[in-house]
């Protein structure tokens, strides 16, 4: 089910869908994936601002 968070499905939904004990459990389970997605978001944000500032 790691494809769901990767496709930007909320961790709250994933947690409920998989019947996890808590959102903390889900977050810790997908921590590495969340770091990867944050890196992608960071690069995207930088790109957006670079394009805005170059106009």
C-alpha cells in the first residue's frame, strides 16, 4: 500500500484503510517515503520560485 501515499493519498486515509492502531504508526511506517516526497516537494518549490523570479 505504499503506492497510496506516493500518489498523494493522505496518511490519515491510509491509516484508516489499513486499520493501523494510530496515525503515528502509519507515519513511522512510511517515514522514509515521506522524506523522499519532501525532497521532491522541495525541488518543485525551488523550481517554481526560480521561474517566478526569472520573469
